[in-house]
C-alpha cells in the first residue's frame, strides 16, 4: 500500500491588509517614478486578490532597507510560523514531534543556514536522529513536489513518518526600485503563509485512515524555459522573473501531461473527481481549466484561496488541499490530482486516492 496523508495544516501571519490598502501603499511608493500609476492599480486589481497576510506590520517594511534586513526578518518569521504550523499538523494527525523520522522543508523566499527545519529540532523537541531535507528554489511547484518526494521516501521506509513544511514570506522579497511589469504584478499577487503535511508510511496503519493515499507522482520539465519564472539575485536580494507566456504553456502542455500520467496508472480524466491546483493567478487557473476541459466550478477552491490570501508560492497548493480535506467532500473511492508549476519551468502531478 502507498503512503498516506494523515493531516494538513495551514498558518497565516497575524498582520493583514486588504488589497485597497496595499494599492494605496504602493501608489505612495511608486507614484513619483512610475509613468502611469493608474496602470499600476489596474494590474493589482487584475490579479483578483482581495487582501494578503504579511510577515510584518505594513509600516515596518520601509525600515527593511537591505537584503540582510529583509532576510533576517524572514528567518525570524519563518521559524515562528513554521513551528506553529508543524505543531498543528502533528496534533491533527494524533502524533508528536518524537514520532517524526524525516522533515522536508521547502521555500523560495529566504535563505538561512542552519535552515529553518534545523531551527525547529530543538524548538519542537524532535528526536536527535531526525533526517532533514531542506529544498530551496522549486518555487510554486514545491508544495506538490514536496508531497511527492516525502512519499518517495516513505515507500522506502514504510514504517516511518515524514513531515513536509512549506514557508513562503513573499512580502519580504519586494524590490522597491524595480518598476518592471513583472515586479508590479508580483507585488499585487504574492502573499505570506505556511503549510505542513504529515505523511505516514504504509505500515503506520493506525494513522493511514486519516487521509488520502499518495498513489503516484510525476515530474515534468519543459526544456528551454528557465527564464519563464524565478529570481535574478541582485544586490538588493531576489528580483522576480515572471513571463506572460506561462498561461500559454499551460494550455499547450498540461492536458497531454495529465493524460499521460493518468494513463500510466490505467486511468483517464473522467476518473478524477478532485482537482487541486496551485493558485498561480487568474490567467493560470483559466489556462488549467481550458487545458483539462474542466467544469467552471472545478477549481473553485483555488480561486477562493487566491482571492483570500493571494499566491503563497509553494504553500498555495497545500492551502487548497487542506480546504478540500476539511470540507469532507472527498469520499472513499474518490481520486484527486494535485497540480503545481514553478521555476525550471516545470510541473508536478500527484495522484491521490481516498
């Protein structure tokens, strides 16, 4: 039997600003330099985000001048919210930190050595022999990829427990001097949040009944697309690379990618009841719907998450998954597919079965 998802938890920072307050703040920041402030506002409203949670109070961001300032703030906030969401996920799974054998940590919004997972070992009283795998750079795809890699591990060690932690504090990567369309869109789209997934191997029978089994996964890499999404590392930190061609790539490729993946499992699209898609933005979600011929309501949870919290990079798809699990909508025998895309450019597909 394959590994299972025993619990998913999500967490948001305590500071919140609705999109109109954020538009006002950005207008004040960029009005003197941007040739068309009305266009800036149009771009922010076009991403269909109602508001976002922030790692720091909005008035603190002006004080974070250097990359070091922002990254230090990231480390502190990531440790706090990471500890909180892992404790919640373990409690939901009926497990304690001493039960965890391996922790996978994914992020693309800050760097720390020792990494955040290492900082949680003493803080949460994990065992001293816990295995740690910090992963940086997968971006938005890392929530789905993290489930896949943790599941791969548990297939080799079916008597063990793995935790996936995603922490993304996108607000702390803001480049104030970058007036590119990509940065303006990113400043209106991305938010802050964290999620944790507890996965149990097949031999952990007591916990397997809590959630879906991870039946299979597939990674897809699209050649010659490395400038489609990512960071340019500049003196001021992480400068966003974001291509307008992403929706076109989704439309042209995802349908065939999903069909081939499902076909390898003896399945077809009609066998999938639940589609859990990363909240890449309204155009990306529409492209998923077009590529897969989905009902307009099939990605309602993804659109709701985008509207309420923005795109949380790797945590986004885990927020949508938690919403599905909490709803009780999935029934025994149902199948679902988790879909995310990110820098590379690449995609990750994960097949779930209840």
